[in-house]
């Protein structure tokens, strides 16, 4: 048996232990958004540090930030000149509300129908753990890794990664690498291994509209002053035309058009538009004219209302003219849009279209840059071979509608591309009750991660 | 001293007792909207019935409805042919939340700076009680009333008077009268006695917009389906143009234009537009083009958003694409608009302008007809003289932006006009914390109510 065959065999032999150990990690309630779980988040970081030592990493540390800690780990190859792979993941998880909708408790992992149910199983504990298990298998079977490996595990991803960029900036030398790897994305569909090469960025803002100093009686004042709830509605309606085109001047200026090759490849993916809309229970799709659903989600920028509120929302009727109204709005950005520039465009336009008689404020909430990984980078070929070795099937290359801002940070601050080889599935309930990870993908993901180290060792220049 | 002089003197002598007794009524927590106060509402009805007997009414009854009870009382003049006056009022009150903003407890009446502070002091216990005290003074001083008097006191006004129209319809004979009187309106300003001759009606509805079957991730789905929060904003924005004109076809069809005489009289009222807007803390007024603020509020129909909600409204940012969004919208109607007709117009128009990809429903919440009392009815002259005798100053005739649907019911079901001679003030906090009634207006209101019985006895044909 070749050395690599030995690694794969060991991985296959130890499936039960891999699930059992992941279960331990999933039991830690590391919800970063809730301050009452602050100590759980730290406990999770410590568990990971201890685990890193136990699998044979040479270095493993919990690094404090002014938020939740970062876990850093390292295995430095004794031979000089081997390439360095930086594995990023996040060990914090989303809140679990509404907890009554879970079929089994969110922090008590349960296996049903080949799925491992628990908060964090897919996003992202289960996926980051694949890389630790792959490293462990190499070290156990062969005593060494084919490359130098660094781990950067974050505890604030679900709350906006507030301290991550500063940490990377301050530790460029520590984190120096040839390629980054993240498993925090989804396959196109079950049975369709996928590598993601495009991510959208984000510009999240809040619109605050202020009218009279207190709520007023709509009988005594209705019709004579601008109603903030009407004003916020007019503002939102004014941001797009009724064909889904965003009217903010400058918004599309830096949008890279889809290449003809991408459009053709998207069309070849197994996607049934009608079935998709049926599964969402909407009568029909809607979006920017001239684009398919996949193009709209993957390669076109958006402007969506995430929340709107003002005045009375209880049972029955209350004849109030609200003093204020608000909306949360987020734009998904595509390369080469820049969040700060987009914020500026929106602020100017909102000022221009604001109705009279109210005061309108735009608050910048959080931004993130979009990313495109060059398809012709040798790491992408290596990743493709690794996924094929892990799952017995060559992957498709896809883009994603969501955002992983650290990919742009790695490109800008460390100058490296990121291989996105997640094994999640579109209906995994990542931020909802009953989150799950397909165990078949977990085990195949460990195999792919192990193969990737070897493939990168071969593919990347020393 | 004339007989009438004796009535007025007695009223002036008994001011302290009038305040003390009103205090007893105000201590009863008759909040009709809250089921835990159901027994308090009944206790209030019983207190009023007992009080009616104690002041000398010949008949006083608590009449059950399937909601809160109605109190009926009567003094039938022994001489035939005297006109009949029906006094309407409501003994239920608004909830008191937020109770922490009250400077004294809402159900413990306190006098400060000539104002009586308590929930219901102005709306409407204090004002209905003026008429009971006026009747009492006549009976005490003269042993009889100048007219036949009936009292109709409701316990569901603050929750939409759900059972009142049916009661009137079923008891047309019992309630038969020549004129109705209500004190539940406000003066134009302190020191400016006012009689209200126009009220707006109401068509209150809820817009429900349904999109996907559950909240979705705005990254994975944003840009590809219609967002219900955007849809509700587009619907609201589509209901009016940006000059305040309502775009619903048919909406204005039955609107009676303002007469030139009314426009002139409105302009003569002591109203400082800039000062008014400053007091509301809004930079400028806004409304239908071509009308002044008073005209917009008193004589033009409106369409106002009372509440809007959908998606995420907490701290920070959540990238959700909401499954549904809603708005509460109310139209204030003017003569001769009809609520049911207006509902129909809005439903058709909303259907026509609804965006694709969502399901939109219009729910009718509650409606009420507008009313105009003929200024040339002899009861209006009588009321004017009565207010002048009560306060030493002739009243102005004004309209009001709010709604008192029973005025239209009296016109339609009993065929009588309603004299609206309330003594509230615009800043009395009727539905807010720290509701108050100016004691000077309370005492003058009792004098006016006593004078009104006499004036109506003279003015109305037997």
C-alpha cells in the first residue's frame, strides 16, 4: 500500500471515532452573539487548542482579541521549501432560537438518516474539523505532512469577524502562506461535489427616518405632515425600478460582467428553475431583467430589505402616526464593487430622494469585499483532484450568493488565493433550527482534505 | 334670581363636589381593551346606573351586550310635547401603558395647575359627567328639566363600538329623540370655546404580503425572488403620488369640496402654521397640494401608514430575506365617502399594482362613516348660545380630523343631528400618559350643558 493509500485507509477505518470526537466539539455552546455564552466560546477555543496538541501539531495557542479568541495552530515541515497551507475555519455558531422547533436539542448531536444534527455541524465546526482529522491521519500513518500547515480558527464569524482583519494585519508573518483553504461553503446539490470560486461581498446599512417628536393621533394630524413609515416605504421603492434594476447612480460601475464561458457553464448545472421556486413556495422568480436565477444570485449585485419596522404592529387597529420608521437593507456586492464606495453612492442617492418633512439617516452597519478566485491558479487544479479522490467524482466549479469576507482579506493582506472546498448542502439549515451535516460528506471531506495536502505539496512551487 | 340663574348659581356653588364625584368615577379601571378589566368595566356601568338614580333620573339600567354593557338612563318630562335630547358618552377608557411615564397613578386623580390628571378625565368620563351634573342641577334647583332627556353611555368606544350600532338599531323607539349631544371633542385651543360640526370617517385595513414559506438567507436567495418587505414598500409608495394625492381610482369621487365660506372661516382661526410644525418638531408640513394644514386635517381624506413590519428589527445586522411583511393603513374619510366603497376601491387597486412573486391580502379592520352636522339646524344655534352662557364667550365652529362613528349612526338610524360640544384641549394626552382635563373647562362645560337643555327646550319644535 502506498503511503497515501495508508492515509486514506486509516481515515476510512476511523470513521466512528471521527464522528464521536466531532460530537464533543458540537456539545460546546459557543454562540458568539450572546454574551451569556462568552465563557463557552472560550472553552471551545481551549478545547480546539488541546485537540491540536493531541493530534500532533507542534504549536497550538489561544490568542486573545478584544472580542472572542482566535485559535492558532501549526505544523512546520522540517524540510525547507515546502509550500505553506493556511486553513481557516470558525468555531463559533449561530444562536439556536426558536429552540422549540428543533427535533433534538441543538447541542446534543443526533444521527438520523445519515445526517448529523446539531448547531454548528455544517457551519462550521464539522467542516473545520475535517481538516484537523486529515492532518491527524497523515501524522499517524506517515509521521509527517506533505506541506507546512497553519490553522486560523475564529470565534466571531457569526457576528461579523470584527477583530479578524486587524489580527491578520498584525500577524502577516505568522500567517504567511502560499494558499488558504476554507471549508464553509455548500455543494451545488447532494451528489454534486463543488468548489466555489466566487463570493459576493456586502454593504449592510440601516435607514432611520425621523418625523414628529412623538407618535401622533392619525385623526388629528393625518394628512398634514410626512409620515415616517410612508417615507421609509417611498425610499425603499425609490431604490429600484420595477424590473429589479437598482437606481443608485454609480452602483453598477465596477460590476464585472459575466463571461460567456461562465454563463454557459452555469446553464449546464442541474438546476430546475420551476422546481426551485416551488421548493420556496413562491409563484415565480423575480430579479434583474436579462439574467437567470443562478446568475442573479451568484454574479449580480443586489439590494434587499432585511427588515422594516415603525408604528403599531399588534393585534387590531391603532390610529397612530408613527414618530419614526426604520429599515435594514443589505447589498450583496460582486467583483469589483467596493463596500465603502457603494455606501457613499447610496448615501448620496438617499439624500437626493428623501421626501420633505422628515429627517433621514443612513447608518453603515458592516461591509465586506466580494471575491473571485482565479480558476487557472494551480491550487484550483490541485483542489479539483483532491475532491475527486475524496468522493470519487470530479467537482463542478460554482459561485455562491453569500459572503465570506476573509477571502478578500487573504487576497489583500496575505496576497494568496483561497480554495473554497466546503461540503455543506443547500438545505442544511445553517442558520435555522435542525442544522445538519451529511455524514457521507463529512467522511469524504476528510479524505479530500487529506488528499489536498498531498496535491498542494506537488502542485505549488516550493 | 331667575330659575335659570338658580341653576347656574347652584352649579357654581357645588364645584368642589363635582370634582370629588368625578374622582370616584375616574378611580374605576374601566379599560375596555383588556380582558382582565372586564369586571371593572361592568362595575363602572353599575356605578353610573346608581349615580343616575341618585341625581333623580326616573329610569337607569345596565343593558348587556355580547361585549361590555350599555348604560341607559331617562328623565321623561311630565308635559307632553317637549323635545327629547339624547346624550351619548362612553365610560370605557384607553389602556395606560407605558404606565411608568405617568407623573401620578392613572387611576388616582390628582389636581395640578388647574388640571385634573387621570385616565379618562378628558376622554370621556369627565365630559359625560358634565351632562349628569347639569341634569342634577336642574332637578335640584327647579325640580324638573326643560326637556325630556335620555342617556346612552357606552363601554366599548375605545375598542371600536362593536355592539353599539346593533343596539341602536334594536332600540330605535327607546332612543327616539330630536337631537343628540356628545361632549367628546376638543376646543380649537385653550380659551377658544368650540363646537365641532364635521368629523372624518375611517377605513382601517391591514396589508399582508407573503413570499417564500420561511425566512431565507439573503446571500443564497437575494436578487432572485420578490422580497415581501420590498413589496409592501412598493405597494405603499404606489398608493400616493409624491404630492400627497391618493392614486386609488374612485377614492375622491364622493368627496364634498370645501365651501368658500368654510375656507374663509378656517383662515380666520388663530392658527400659526410654523408654530404648529415647530411644536411637532417637524421641519415643514406635508400633504395634499392646494390645501392648508387645517383643510388637510379637517376636510380632506387621508391614507396613512399606522404601522409597518417584516423581517429583522433587532440590534445589528441579520441577513434575512423575510417570508412576509405587513402594514396597517387607515384612511380618514370625509363626507360623502363610504368606508365599504373605499375598501373596495383599495382592494381593486392593490390587486392591480401588486408586484409579481408574492401573495397580497387586504384585510378590512374597521370602518366608520364621516359626518357633517348642518350648521343651519336650530340645535346648532341653541348650542352656540349655551356655550356662550357657559363660558362667557361665543364659540367658533370647527371641524375635526378624528372620527366619532356614532354621529353617522344617529343620523342614519335615528334621523337626528348631533351637537358636538366637547371641552377637551388639543394637548390633553387623551390616549397617552398623563391625560388631563382643564377644571375651568369642566365647570364651564357643566354650565353649558345646563344652558343647552334650556336652549334646546326653546329652540326645538315640540
